[in-house]
């Protein structure tokens, strides 16, 4: 295939303009991670600080997070949840963040652990769409924590990017790390018998066109891009993991329709985003 140089120049210019814009923004916002890191975890139109604060408020109000609790943040990214939690936890409370993104973990260690030694961050040696060379897959990865260690576990927009084998493994791993009575808060994209009726203008068959049985995906070449689950199946998997769902399942604190800016279409899948709170039996 012949590449037309005229088509390359605009792309290079766009890249340079974006880099310049990122540098200017980062200079005036030193209290949050740089844009090139945040771009990997969510769209930049999602307010990083406000959504992180909402996550914390949600966990305090509905999952009974207390200042002295031990917290596990699975798929912690660049600290959107961790940063507001630093102003809430106190000794003997502690925080553990786990994520496969080495650059994100490095940022968190440099900017959070340095100031808050009870906040620790670990690179998960698990394969991702960006790096398939890791030792484990989501279906085989084992968490590096002792059983019954944590009071609260949080996973924002993790299960929205895991297919069934990985999702069921992570549910089991998280359940094992929780003490009896510990709470687990996480995000799922869910559908049930009422979804197509309530969201007729945002059809799941259109958004997630590939039916895989217990879940639906957008792109068979990139299945982890977005995964929509049958709610009945997810409920059964929670029970298998020893996790009891606290009713009702709620609209997600961060990934919800109210955060979609006017005129944007790429956030339509957020209408299916739900927060599930569960307790370890």
C-alpha cells in the first residue's frame, strides 16, 4: 500500500498541537496526572477531580467506607480514586492500588506514596490489549495480597473491559481478599429484560452488536474495548464468589449519563453503566 505524504502531515500536526495543548493544560493543573496518562483511562471530558470525589462519596455513603479501613483499588489507573481518599483515611487505615499500567503506577508512587506512605501501588503482571506479553491473563492472574485483608474493595470500570473468564476470576480474587463483612463496589455495563424497552433510542444490539451469550461486545477484534453483561449471569457469579449484592443496583457514580457533555455521542454506552455494591459472606 502506498502512503500519500500529504495524509501524514496533518496527522503529525494534530499530534504536535495536541502535545502542546496537553503541556499548557498540565502546567496549570499540577495537582492531577498529566493528560497523556488520563487519556488512557477515560475520555478527557470526564472531570477527573469531580468524578474521583464522587467515587469516594459513593463509597462512604453506600458502602460504609470508614477512615480506618483497609482499601483495595483494583485497576486504580492514575489515582482518580486514590487522590481524594488521601484526605479521608487515617491510621490504621491504608490503601493498595493495583494496575497493569507501569507508567500510571510510577506516577502514583511518585506523587501519592511519597506524601502518603500508607498508600501503596503495585504493577499487575497481567496482559492487556496494549501489552499481550505479560505472564498472566485476566483469567489466570492471582492477586498479590493475603486473604481477608481488606475492609473495602473498589473497581471503577474494570469489569466493563473483561470478558467472562477474566471477570469471574477477578470476582473470586477480590472476594478472597475481603474480610467477612467487607464491601465491594464496582462498575458493570448491564442489561436485563427491561433494558431494550427503557433505552429504545440507545439499543444494546446496535452498541454491542456481537452476542457472546452471557455478554455482548462491540468489536470481535478488540473484545475488551467494551463488554455488556447479562445481569442475571452476573448475579449468579457474585453468589458463586461468596458475595451478596446489596440492593438496589444503582446508576454508577462516575460513568453515568449525566456526565456526558452536550453534543457528544461517544458516551451513549454510559446509559448501561451500573454500580454494584456487595458484601463478603
